[in-house]
C-alpha cells in the first residue's frame, strides 16, 4: 500500500483497512472557525467542491479539548465522521492541514481514508525566512509564502527587512530609511518597502495562520542602505578581494558611499560602532519595531560584519542585545555574535554547515553556555536559495555546492553541533535569501520541495524520519501542490503522483 502523503510525518498514524469518509457537497465542516476555514479552503482548491450545508449525514468537526502538548492534535476518520481535537487553536489548524493532505480522489468523487492519528511538534520554533532586502517581495507574495509555510506546520516567518541593497519597512522615527534607501535591489531591479499598515497586515495575516513574525534589521554589517539615508552613521565601504571577485564574477558596481548598491557581495559595510548616534539609531529602529511586533523576538543580524573591527563588534552586539532585551523582547542573532558578551537571553541562529567548519560551532555553543537556546539553519541543508543541481537556472552554490532534496532531508538537528542537544535547540529555520529570486514562481521553485524537508526536521519525531519514506510522501503531495498553484521543482529523484 502506498504511504499516506503526510508531510511533516505525524507522530503516529494508524490506517485500518476500513471504509473511507466520503467528501461531497453535503459534507458538513464545523467547529472552531480557523480550522474550519482552513479545511474548507483546501477542499475547494483540491476538489472544486464548496460544501456549506448546515446539516448533513457526514460531518467533519474541529473541537478544542484539554490535554496534550501545545499545537498537538488528534484525528479519527471513519465512514461516518471526522473528529479532530486539540488543546489549542493552532493544533486544530494543523489537524485541518493534515486532513487537507489526506483528501484523495475516489473514482469520480473524493474521500479521506480511515485513520487514527496523533501528532505533536518536536520543536516549538519552526521557521522560514524570506529575504525581502536583496529583492523586495510585495504583500501578496508574502501572504502566499505564509500560506505555503503554514500548510507544512511551520509557525515562524522571519523577515530579513534590511541589507546593503535596501531598507524595507517604514519607520516614523527614521523616515529617510524608506524615503531614500528602499528603491534599489540586486541587479538594478525595482525595490520597495512595506508601510506600517502593510507590516501590520503581514503580522495579522501570519497570526491568522498561526505564524509569528520575527523581524530582522541586520547590523552592524549589511548596512550600506542605512548609509544612504543617514550617512553620518555609516563607515565607508571596505573593499576586499572577496568584493572584487564577486563584482567580476556576477557583475555589478563596487560599493560606493552614497550610491545604492545593486551587487551581491557581502561584508563591506559597517555602522559606526563607536558613535553614540548609532545607538540612538538602534534604540529608535528597534523601539519602533518592538511596538509594531506582537511576537516575542527581534532579530538584529550580526552576521558577516567583516568591515567592523573585532573589538567594536563585541561592544556593538552587547549593547544592541541589551537595548532589545530592555524593550521586553528576546534578541536573536546569527551565530557570529556568540562568544561575545551579550545579553544572556539572546537566541543564536547557526548558519554553518551540517558538519561545522571554522569554529562556527563554538560560536553557537556560546549561546547555550549563556543559558539561551539555538535555532538551527545549517546552510548546506536548509538554505532554500541553493541550487538543486548544477543545471538550475536560479540559486547559489556557496554552501557546499548544490543542495539536492536528499541532502536537504538527511540531517538530524541534535547531531549537528557537539554539546547542543535536543533541549538546547529552540527549533529549525529554513532561510530563503533572494539575490537570484525575483518572483513568487522563483520562490516556489527553490522552496518546494525542500521547505517540506525542513518542516519535517522541525516537526516530526527523530526516530520516524527516513529519506525513502519522505521521498514517497512528497511525491504523493504533487496533486495538492498543483491544485494550489505551487510551482514546485519536479526533481527527477521523486516519483510525482499524477493523481
Ligand atoms: C548568513 O547567511 N549570512 C546568515
């Protein structure tokens, strides 16, 4: 019997050989509103049916019921009914996503197979990141990305809101950031920014899909755009052989003070970390961001600050982490900020390789020694912007060459960094950097199916994870993804179901 196309793999599934639950126009879907809406949407998209009866003989019910871990749920499907229970609304929403994946063609009609299923997440933080700085992505694209991620039980949308190429969110305290420094993008493509109302809309839309927005302003490096708006805060670009190589390989100008940067190099910009005016800026932008962001985390970047003196970098990350903690938020920083004095609530985000190199694991361990936890984003497994293979039209290859779907899948979070065990891991996040990514179609092609591999690393129990099983289960999701208009990469490694 083929495996049920469930991704991420649930904690336990029993599928008796029993009569399935038929779905047709008289099926009733009722109970908690979010889950009901989520399943009704998948039914409509997948089957073309819009069941909306108030009474019928076959009912799907979503009901809150105490007991079980946060975000967990249980489902029982038999011929007469589907019952989903959960201790919270997120759990019911995930039950709806699971049921959506189970909808199957049955002759001329549709059904959900008989199952008993219990499920709960392995990690509390299950993220995706969208870089809206290298290329700006409009509101509708962000919402589409949220829908795609939430359907895989991911619950964090990390937005990389600033980089050398542009600043992407409007702030009343520092209006020139978007007035002056938002119009560019990589390759000279059009930029853009979110108004405060747009940002509020993203936060609300994500919340309606049980996703928390984690906003990032990256500093002290990755700040050329800040220097366009407020030249007094930025050092002049530091040109290294790396920058010159990138310019000659990929084209584009060398970074120049006061001129929008449209290339792909990193590590040339820095805020003036010795000036008090810089800390006034940090307090303004994170203070305003804190007020706009209901979630608990603010990310301040801290990666690749190659143009900042080492000692100054230490002073900077210490002060910024404390400014954020004093705002009542939990700071997050990329792993480079570890091993510095830093507010001890700061969560580290590891972006080294699955087999750590260059002491990056030491920097990640420092967050744990401080008493905080770590988010794992091993670049050669879960960086969604890497090419799948050498023939790919878009994507990069610096993370150990192309990342096949199998490599994206075949890693174990608790085995990446010695001394960082299950309880030290807050979760897993799959970043999508957008140097080569312009459209939703580009996002789909790079993210799918590898985002599903990351979701399974974040959600499913370690002992059930298996490449052969995953390969078969994602193959079975092709009809759902097609119906949802997701332009996934049809890897020849996968037997994609036609049905
Ligand atoms: C990163 O990839 N620089 C976090």
